[in-house]
């Protein structure tokens, strides 16, 4: 009988330890994800001013999806190479729920499918700022308040919870 009580107490102890450590790991994961998001934005921002280059994935020049692809690769997160394929990854979320680190997609120049991507760097009440590589200015930070991006907005995807 004593053995059964001891075993039950041990079982209860391990179960309770396990559940409390799960809460810690959830908190740790959130902290890690915040670090990852900040690192992604920092990495992308180091490329501000780099010229646009179709198919580019280096400091010699980036296209929009190349910048996102390379930035996420710096955290060992593998994304597809094109903006259209990147738009299929993660969870599509409403613009009102956007957060730093989410990807923002556009259908530019009256395209019927997604053809442009950026990484969200800042959210204000009715404005989203994002870093991307534009064909005319290279790697820059733009805003959804700009008519061009306001009119071509397609969706936002969360890659990192």
C-alpha cells in the first residue's frame, strides 16, 4: 500500500512539474519569437539603400521576394523564392491584426495575382510600414498610406506566431 501511495505522489509530482514547465516554454517561445522578429527587421534594414536587381538575393541587388527570402534565411526559416509562392505560406490574417514581422503582399501594376512582398516593420493606428525592394528605389521602407500601396494591397500573412 505504501508503494502505491509513493508511486501516486511521484506521478502527481511529475505531472505537475511537466504542466508548469509547459507554461514556461510557451513564455520562452513568445520571447524567442519576439527576438526573431526583431532580428528579421534588423537584418532587412541593414539592406536599406541596396539597389533593385531582378532575381537578386545579395547586397549587389535584391528583388522584393529575394530580400524577404534572404532575410528569413538568416534565421534558418526556409521560404519559397517568389512573392506569389511566399503568399501561400503561414496564416492569412486581417490587416487590423497585423504585427511586426508579418509579410505584406500586393498586386501591383494591375496584376491579377500577387507579385510584390514586404516585411512589416511598424504598425500605427491606420498605417502599416514595411521594408521591401522597389524597382525604382531599391530597398526602402514604405507605407500603406501611400496611394500606390493602398490601391494594390492584397493580404497579410503571419509566418512567426
